[in-house]
């Protein structure tokens, strides 16, 4: 249980004052280490989805550069998600939160990514914009397919992406 508490603390520290960067780095490392330890145990299955959604809502309130930095740290060591796995995570998050089932695309996409990570894999997480009419959106992809999204995703210009390389190392890139 202490390991899961480290993950919650890491997300909460993202909202801390930026003057104390050492604590933030330590928190991100603790979160990544905690999730790596959780992969092989049965403990992961007992963590309610609502807890992951709550952590995602806290993280969604952070500035974009912190969100990306924390998600990059959490994605380390994971394997890429398969489409079926990401769809299961997406359905679980929608069942757990009415807000995520509605217009809350940022917390929903973060929650799906966190839930996948708790199970040892990581989807490709994106944020993007659409110019005409102007809209912002966040979503996850697995096997090159946007999970839980209808419509043409090619209309979205990607702004931030957090994915996993085949070797298990993370890649966080700002696109354009």
C-alpha cells in the first residue's frame, strides 16, 4: 500500500511550487519506481479505477509541461499497449466516472494511460488542436488506432505525445 501512496504523492507534488524542483524530481522517480514494482503483483488488480481517475483529475489541473514530464516518467519500462488492452482500460474509466464519460477528455486520457500503466503497458498519449473551428483534445492510441474516438483523427494537429519505444524506454516529444 505504501507504494501506491508514493504514486498519489507524486501526482500531488506536481501542483507544488516550482521552486522546489528536487522534490518534484524525487516524486516522479518514486512514481515510476512504484509502478514498476506493482507490475508483477496481484495488488494492481485491487486498486479501484476511481482512484486512478482521481489521480488523473489532479494531474489534469497541472501545467502541460508537468503533465508531460510526469507521464514520461510513468511510461518508462512499460511495453506498448495493444488495442484490446487500451479499450478495456477506456471502458473501465468510463464506467468509473461520469465526468470522464462526458467532455473531460484530458482527465479521461490521463486516467486511461495510468490504468494501462498499472497493468504493465502504455498507450500513446496525445494532445492536439483543431483550427477550424478551434478545439483542443486529448486522446490515447494503441496499435495506431485512437481508442474510444469517433471521427477523423487526422484533422487534429498533435501538440504533445508521450509514447513508449519498442525497447521499453520512453519517448516524450512535442510535435511542431
